[in-house]
């Protein structure tokens, strides 16, 4: 059936997907740390870690989950939840309009994506924040999806992993967003009482209400190298204390030194490391390693 | 008597000064002056009523921060008896911006915990303007877990601009301290009643505010960020605080209508700062009611109801 429609449709779809990965960003990307100009396909092959200076570029929620989970048995959870502008909030723009433009730009309904699946054959529920959606801010949908993820973990007795990347609570949802802190913490406490592991992976950046709730409540807190993590933002602190902040303040390495995170793990090592840890916590045998060609960057 | 008043309070203050003047000048046997004083007094009441009937969210935010407003230690003094203050987090320090200890409400032993601001300059500094550091939250956590062990209901009084944004606070894990309190409070097997008595500032407020019953005083506020903070981020200037206060819905009646608050506790005419005793008496009645209700539940029911309450925010799904 080679009608005119067939000729048009695939090209539309193709141009759509091509637009996402190539057109808006260009083929080249400058590393914000070392200023190296990087060829995007190569950067992507390297898990968006700068091959020159190891700077971990921010990556989206779906890509994060895609890199983490085994290809088989993936199932998205509560994809249908959509935000509601209960307060009819308006600042310089309407919240409703901000939602629509962020939904268009990211293809997500809100800032959290949840999947169940396996990591090196260890069953897991995984959640990831989409930082490009209103700064990964936590409103009612993020809180609800997170709790549903925790509930699936409890029901199926499988561990939960969260990749956080968030500026904090979503101001446009006002007090409801603050309450998500209590809500997510309560759900994690339930998991803890049932002895189900929760691994919190902090990626650049994690602040405010997300940092001061779910992201710090891991049985293990793991950070990617160089991520900026804290409660108050560095600018606010600088204005308050009126002194220069110490070098490396609020970076992952600073947090490790101060006892806030258990370990810093390179993006290329996250998958095997977490699989291995979860297997130990769940009493499973050591998972088989990925074949080296699968995702590891060149040495 | 007090040098500090908000701009919209000025007509009230002027009228009160006039009454005071008349009283000083007049001979108490002078009938005319007494009549005039009484007339002015009732005028003062109706003036206060009309001004306070029409406050914007931003006005209320300023009443909530009024430096003459009763603070936690004032409430403790008027509502409870036999208060033993307990100090320190056993880990690092004692944070004076959170006070806590065991006391009695009527005959019932309870654990009271609250943010404390200062009145004099020295005390403000000592109390860090009511902005806790991690050790404050960890002290609160220690006291709350102790309350659970000894079956003491927890009464928390919230009045903070927010957690302190400082270098040391970050080094000692501000986020973790707050997060842990949220988690612990969600499961404590003892009743928890929280009341916003002034400013309910963000995570710093919530860190002692996870509860079975949430009260707000009539002119208190509760928000995810201060109006100034919200304005400087979303409007790019703190000057839009008034709009931000309105948009976020930070006042007690508004939050009650949105389902976050169980009860709004009336304040004396013109705000709690005008009559500490009456403000405390009103809260005492509400705390008694609340405890009575919660103590009818078994501990299993209590914790399950709290969990349902916490996880049902926001309720539109």
C-alpha cells in the first residue's frame, strides 16, 4: 500500500525524531568545564561525559533510565499523571503556560519518570528527575509518582533507585509542593521499615526541597562526580554570610568528605556498581558484568 | 508603650496614644473625660476591626513577623506548667533557635518543641533569628524520639523564616537533618500536633511540622518559600513580594480552604501581639481538643491516619 500518505508519514516522523537529537543543539557542544569543543555523537557514546576532563554533562530522565536499565522487561509506571494548576498561579507568566511550554520542550508531562525493570538482571524500580522540566522541581505529580514508585517497590519487594536532579520544590504549587517533602519521606520510611533498599543517586544539581527529603534518605547516597548538591543555593549562602565560599563547596567530593554521601561513582560505573550493591542487599548472587562493548566508554 | 508598629497599625496606635493622653490629663472623677475615653475606646475597637478585616496576604505576612508577637517560650509559659528545657543534639551543639523540653498541659505530660526568635539584639543573635542549623533539627529529632519512648504527645510550635543558609549548616548536612526529621515524624508512635504561630518558612518549618493535626493562628503564614524569595526568583525582584504572597496563598484561611490546615485559631483583635494571654488561651483550648481527639485512636490507627494524611497531599489525583 504505497499511497501518498506512506510517502509523507515516515518522513514526518523521521524529521521529528531528528529534530530532537540534532537540530536544536547542533552537532558540536562546548564542555562548560574545560571548554573543549566536543563532537556530539561521540560525547553521547561516552555517556555525555567529557572525554577530556571527565565533566559529567546533565542528561535527561529517559536517557538516564535507558542507560541504567537492562533493555528487556521495562515498564513505565504512572505515565498518565498530569499536573493541575490548582492555585491558578501567575507570576510574570501563567503556571499553566509554563507547564505547556515545558511539556512541549521535554516531551514529559512533569519532572519525574518512573520505570520498573532490571539492572544486570536485578529487579528494580527506578525514578529519574527531568531537570529540563521546570528545573526538575517537585510538585504534586513528582511527589505522587515517587510514592507510587515506592509502593510498587514495596508490593513487589524490589529495591528503589532514584536519580535526582532538581532545583527543589515547585514554587508555583506553593504549599502543596512543600508537602511533597513530607509525603515522599513518609513513603521511604515505610520502605525502610520493610527492609527494602533505596539507593539515592544525586546528579548535578540537587537542592532545596528535593535535597531535604527523598534525595538524602537513601540507604546509600551515591553522587556523580562534581555534582552540585546542597540545601541552600551557593548564591543565597554567599549573600547571607558575606564571605567567600570554600573551594569545591557543595560539590560531590565536598559531601563525601563531610559524610553526606557514601561514594562517588563515575557515570560509566553506575550500572554495574549499583547492580552489585543491590544484589548484596537483596541476598542475590553477584550479577554478571555487561559485555565491555555495551556501554563502557573508551579507556 | 511600644515603639514598633506596622504602617497599617498607625491609626490604631495614634488613637491609643490619644486615649492614654486623655487618661493622664483627666481627673478620674471627670465624667466628660471618662465618656470621651469610652467613646474613643469603642472607636478604637471598630477601627481595628475594620483594618484587620481587610488585610492583604502581604500585610498578614508582616503581622506574622511582628516583633511583639508571642514566641514559643511565651506560649510555653502561658499554656504549659512544669517545663524542663532540654538542650543539645548529643552530636555537635545546642541550637538555641529551637527550644524543646518536657512539660505538662493541664495534668498531661507532653513534649513541647518550637522555633524561638529573640527580642533584644543579643537574643536575636543567640537565637539566630529563629533560623535553625542541622543541630537544631537533630535536637528536635532526639526529643521527639524520646517522646515516643515515654509516650508523650508532641506539641510543636512553628515560627521560622526558614533553615539557616550558612556554610557550616551545609557542611553538617542541613538537607539530611531536615529529611530525617520528616521521615522519623511520619512514623512516630505518639500523637503530634503542630501549630504555625508566626512564620512557617519552608523546609525549616516542616522539619518540626509533620503531624496528625495542623493548626494555624489566624495571622500566621505557611509557605514553601518566603514571599521575597519567591518574588526574586519568579519575578526577578524581591519588590514583588506582595504579589508573590498573594499568588502562593500563604494565609491561614486560604490554606484551610485548600485542605492543608485542620483549624484556624482566632487571634485577639488586632493580632496576637496585642494580647499574649488571650492568644495563648485560645491555643490552649485547641491543643486540649486536639489531644483528646488523637488519644482516642490506637497507636496503629494514629500512624496509619497520619500516613494517609501525608500521602494524600495534594488530593486532586
